[in-house]
C-alpha cells in the first residue's frame, strides 16, 4: 500500500508508515470467529489450545 495507494504521501513522510500488529492471537480469533470449531477442539484436545500455543 505504501508503494501504490499512499505512494505520494509516503514519499513526503516516509517515517509515518510502519507495520504494527493488532495483538489478536490466532487462537483467540479462532475462538471468537468459529465457536462451533472451538467447541470441537475443546472436546477432542481440551481447552489448553486457547492459552498455550505449544502442543502438549
């Protein structure tokens, strides 16, 4: 986007563009976006997948 949509602005103020993550973990996103799949995971592998990214 910096090289296409905002190219003119970015050439004037290059330091104003930087990538920032929004802080939403894929596990939290999955739990909120697909509760049915989250329930299947809870029943089959337990609820630790929600807080622990490392496999057991």
